[in-house]
C-alpha cells in the first residue's frame, strides 16, 4: 500500500508549476488556446488527465495565462482508485523585461478535488527568470525557478524545489518543429509540520526529466503538439521511471 501511495503521488510530481514555455512573450493583443490530454504512467500506476489552457498578451511584454486540468481516472494495476476530478489551477504571469529575458510568477490555486488530493488545500508559488536566444535553425529557451507551497489543511509543507529547464527547438520547416530538452529539479530542505521541520533533509535530491516532441503547424492559426517526457532519479521520482505522453491541439489568435 505504501508503494502504491508513493507512486501515485509521483505521478503528479510535474502536474503543477509548469510555465507555458521558455521563450519570449508574444506581441500585445496576441494569444493562444489549447486543449490536450496527458497519460502518466509509472510501474502499475496510470493516470489520464484532460486540460484546457490559454494565454494572452494584454499589453506589450506582459502575458497572462491559465490552465484548467481535470483527471479522468487514476488506476493501479488496472483497478480504479477513484482518484479523479478537478486538479489544481495555475494562474501564469510573465513579463519580458529584455528581448532575451522574462520574469515569471505562477500561482497555483487550491482547487483540487478531495477525491484527488484529499483534504489538503495549499497554495503553490513558482517564480523565476527565463533566458532565450535564437541561433538560426535552433531556438534555445531556458528557465531558472523556485517552487514552494503553503501549509494546507494538513499543516504540512514539502521541501522547496529549485528547477532548471532547457529546451532546443529545431526549425526544420515551416510546418514541422521538433524539439528536445530537460527539466531538472533539486529539492531543498525538509518537510515541515505545523511550522516545525521533521524527517531527514531532502537537500540535493535530484530529478531529471528529458523530453522530446514535435510541433506541427497545420496553418498559421492551428497546430498540433505531441511530446513524451521521462523522469529519472530515485530520490525524486522513485525507483520506477515515470513517463508522461501529451498531445495538444492549439489555436493562435
């Protein structure tokens, strides 16, 4: 049972705290909307979720975004664990203060259903900076951020999470853009209960999640994006490699 709980928890390790991308903010008055599905698998655990998200640049260099995720089911060895429903909703803000630099803040709201997250009800915060640069056929984007949570109803907070994101997009044609990258997470500190530290220090626990994908521009308005991501690092993800498969349909407006 403990193994089951640990693996199901690991399935959600990267569900929250994900900025829209690592690249410059769009021009004022432009935006994107996407609908998608993510299948997360680890050992005998499997979780299927749908999401809808949108971003819009309200004034030059300042972008607002929101994502609404909904878990359809969570299975263990083919059995339904009845862990489904609305997940945490992140509100995303980005400000491009230089042509190659963004600052960002994501605030995750405590909207998760009790069936999915229990009675815990924390807020999440993810903030940091992004650097991007175009090198001809290669568009490089990166991110340095810090993730933390408030104490929810269970009075528990996890260690802080220092994240580094790297991505390279390859402009091989107007229609096809393959990309590769990695998300690196490093834990800092201990768990706390009611304001007091407990348990061992998790400082230095490391997770590396390489990913690859393909963006297909159907036309200037519509696109499809397909990607796969793999979690590596026993201390962060557990001893079984989690896999996330994601497909998205998007609209530029």
